[in-house]
C-alpha cells in the first residue's frame, strides 16, 4: 500500500464510519492492542485477506487520533503475527498526517491448503476465526474440519459403517457393478470379488464402507436415517408462506433408498409438481410437452447434490433438500465448494472432488459421466428453454443451485409487472443492506447470486445511474477494494 492509498483509506473511513469484511479499525492511541489474533486469523482465512488500520478511534466516530509510537507498534504487531500458525507476514505502511502517525497492516489471505490460520496460544479448534461482516467469529468445529480434511485429503466416503455387513448389500447390484468395473481392466480379472471390492474402496478388511452402503445397501437409511432427500413444494416464494387454509406445503416427501433410487424419485417429484405446457413447433407442427424446468437440468442438479455433498460425521444428520417455490427451484446440500475452488470456476475448470471413490463408482454404474459436464449441461438446457442461467451460492457451508422458472422477457404482461415488482423489492432491500458500505462479494452473497458481473449489470448499475448508490472509490470502479453504499442510507 502506498502512502497515498493509505491516506485515501483514512478519508474513506472518516466518510463511511464503518468497518467491513476486509477492514478492521484499531485506535492504538495509548498502546498496541493486546489481542489481534482473532482478526489476524479471520483475515488470513479468507481469499481477500484484509487491512488493520491503526490510528482512528471507532468509539468516537472514527476520529483521527494517531498511534502512540509507529515504530514500536510495528514491532508489537509483527510479534503477534509470529504467534499465529502458520506465521502471518503483514505488509506495514506508515503515514504522517497533521502531526499524527497512522499505520496500516495488510494481512494477506493464506493458501487454502495452509488454513485454518490460528492463534497458537489457543490451539487450532479454539484459535481459528472467520470474518462475518465486520466482526471476527470463532470457527465452528465443522469449519475447522473442512480445511483440515482438504489438507489431509480425508475421504469421508471410505469410513466404515459399524453395523453394516456384506450380507446387507444387494447381491444382484454388486454383481452388476463387478461386471462393469472389470470391463477393459485385465488386471482385475485375476482378483476375487472380495479383493476387487476392497481395491475399489467398497470394503476395508471385510468392513463395509459408507460408499458401498449408499450405493448397494438394501436400505441405506437403516444405518444413516438422514442421508436422504427432503422435498417440499411451497405455496409462495419464501419458506413459511401458507395457503388460505394454513397449509405450509403443497407436497412434502422424504425420498430415500440407494443413490440411484433417490435420484430417480427426486426427478419424479419435481416432474409431478411442475406445470407442463404444450409447445407447437411451427416448422414441423409437432407438439411437445414442456415442464417448467428442463428435467435433464434437474437431474444433473440433484446428482451434483448427492454425489458431492459432505458425508462426514459433522453432516451425516443433514439431508439434501429440494425446495420448489412459485418462481424457482432450489436444491441444497451440506458442504460448500470443495477445497480452494471458487463458485466462478464451476463448470469451467476441473475441480477437486470431495468424494472421488463414490463418484468413480457412480460412473461405473452409469449414473454420472464424471467428466465435469453436469453444470455445463444445466446451463445449456436452461438456455435452450429460454430460462435464466442457474445460480450458485454457498451460505454457512450449504451449497445451493437455484433454477428460476421465468425470464422477465418471456412472460406475459401481467406476469412481467409482477416480476418487476419483485425486482423493485430486491432493490429496496439491497439499498437497506448497503446502508453500510458493501463489497461486490458481500452483495452477491446477500442476493444469493454467484456471478458478480450479473449483479453489477442488473442490480448495481441501475441504482448507480439513478444516484441511489455510490462507490467508495469512484475513480477506480473496478478496484477489488471497491464498495457500494446507499446515498440516503
């Protein structure tokens, strides 16, 4: 950070009078804060890192008070950084302004494989923090586990199931699998069935693995009652809305069985709860029954949820959810995007797999291609239907795929007016959210929309043009530190 950038940052804070997901304000007028480890940890554990700005007093409307001693403050900050694991390497900048000194400590985001960064004095579980808005919150045990499991390449689908035995697996399904897995693999021909199943991760020394249970058990939910799918149809656009008679769900089903059975039943549930329009092709005169959503896209979305969900002990009591609303379909599963991958990479890059053994077995059974074609297929089929692109979001370690029923330009006049009203409500909510300056990333998370360019074009730009939103860095609109705030917030 240059001196000019630090000066601009100070002026920005004086104007906005707030902290953000990447900015922490500390006074340090009378000494170095004793406990910086929570902020050092949370900034290190996010991709964008963050900045700790010393010399402004949050308790007195962010007044410029300066630091007690810029030289000693830098030494004290660095000493605390050395108490973190892995060690934090801050970039320190000092600015003298009107007889006062200000110090900025830029904390870089650590590589995903090195996370969580934690305070050694409290240990990994109690000393790891994550940034939530403008506060540092202790990581949950699951959040710590997610980082650790990726670093150690732990595979939850390979853990053994205490009560399950080989006799609990459907023999016909196993034989079909064994026949298919041996096709074109002469090195498997000389192995017995038990040896092959052990080699492929379905058994571990006569013990049945979770992977085998999910795919081949006569009834997997006898061992894991919540590893199923809950599917509901909501009479409205938000959970909690009811019919005139007080009914919360128009349809409500718990879908269980093997992975293959759940996949088929889930698609059937969606198919019976959507409208089917008759499309007449003018060139051929043929009639086509078209559901609200392309069922191929629905299948791929459900498949993605059950194949790539988290199967660890931390989420084995959480089912996959299918939620059908008047305007959209949501499919939710525990476990965010695995590892260091981002939402923007989905469908565009070959990403690490959370459950490689399970996915490989599903490929053998013909349930998935395992060629990273699922999300491109969803995008393609939605586009062919003239529907909006699928939306992806991760909130509190739950991954959601949202398929919307109508594009605004595809609906009738009455529906267009209704859809526009929903959009206006979202804009109003967004303005309330931006009473505190927000980054593009924060706004995307709030709107549950993964694509920043879409949010900028359809939400931010219209409000900026109307003068209802402003940028904190108007001269560098594409800056990664850019934030947006409501003018009359």
